[in-house]
C-alpha cells in the first residue's frame, strides 16, 4: 500500500506518542485542517493523553488550532489481554523486534481505532461535501511485532471500509511513514517544526512513547518502545527531551547495547 495522496481535510489518529505527533506537525505544515481523534482504551500509559493536551495547548497558543476528540473505550482494558492494559503484567524489556515484545500487542487495537476514525472522517466528508484523508503514523519499525501496522492490513481494512459505506470515495488513507522508521519521522517532523516556527524540544518533550512511565512520568528507557525511540534521537544527533529515570548517556548506552545484542543474536 502506498502512502496515499493528502487532502486538505485530515482526520488523524492521535495517541500523544512521537509517531502521531510527528504526523500532526507534518499535516499542519501542509496547511491541513486537522481533526485529531484519540482513544482511552484502558492503557496503563495514559500519560500520553496528558502530554498530548499540553502539546495541543502549546500549538493553539501559536495559532495552530486542532479540533480534538477523545473516545472513551476504556472498557477494553478489562476485556483485552495485553501487557499494555492488564494490571500486574509487567511490560517486557529489550529490543523492539524480540519475540517477547508480542506481549505488548493489544488484540485488534488498530482495527478498532481505524474503524472509529474512518467513521468520523466519513461523517466530516459528508457534512462538508469535501474529500478527506484518514492519517496514521504507522511505520516499518512496527511491522515485525504488530501485524496491524503492516501495509497489507491497511490495504485490506480500507477496502472493507469502502465496501461497507456509502460515500467512501471521499475518504482516502494517508500513511506517509509506512515504509520509514522513527528516525524518518523525527527528521520529517523537524523540518515541519522549523517551517512552523515551533520548538522541537517542546513538541517532542510533550510526547510519551514509553509503555512503563513511572509515577513522575519518567521512562525507564528499557522497553522496546523506549529503545526504538532513543535510537532514533541518537541517529538524529540530539538527546531526547522527555525525562528518563537515568541520565541520557546511560539510557543511550543501554539502547545501543540492546541493539547490538539483538543484531548478534539474529540469524
């Protein structure tokens, strides 16, 4: 599935993590009218929604208004079995592509999110009589562990949505990072942030990628999501502005060692 063509109206699945935040500034830099939709699905790392609000407030102060809704489906936290939602289940540590990272899969999560977001997008398109893009920040780094982040999944689900709705020709999917990675996202976001005259550290400081932040909002730097993020900032050549339990140099060394160990263990 290709990235797709971007329309002037955009519904963005907005988690408060670095991927969807990167896509948010990407869309704003392209003068899109953005409708953000977020989900409280009973995730233990709900800090991401708090950080997202701080970012949206910051953007509004700079004249970048984003229409935003949070959908409460927190009952899923009790229905679905995952390290991200089930109390007492520790989030696994290690490289993102390790087998144990499958414990962080939430069953059918992206199908549910995409279905709700598609319905929202189609409703806006019908109301405005204008085409709209459904935008998702999925990327290749997710493909190994998350089947619902792969191109063939989105190709199939978009076809199903189109078959199941009248007026579906008005809704297209826009997945600009599908074949990229977190570094791709950061590099693209930095260009958009510079264009918009925003502060890179403020925008990405108001994100959360960690699945196990402590009660002070600090990331451990040791889960797969943390490591992938740390390596992306390292490749960009800047320290990550979010707080970690340990100093940046220490979390970076842990991430580099985890990457080295994973590569040496790979066939």
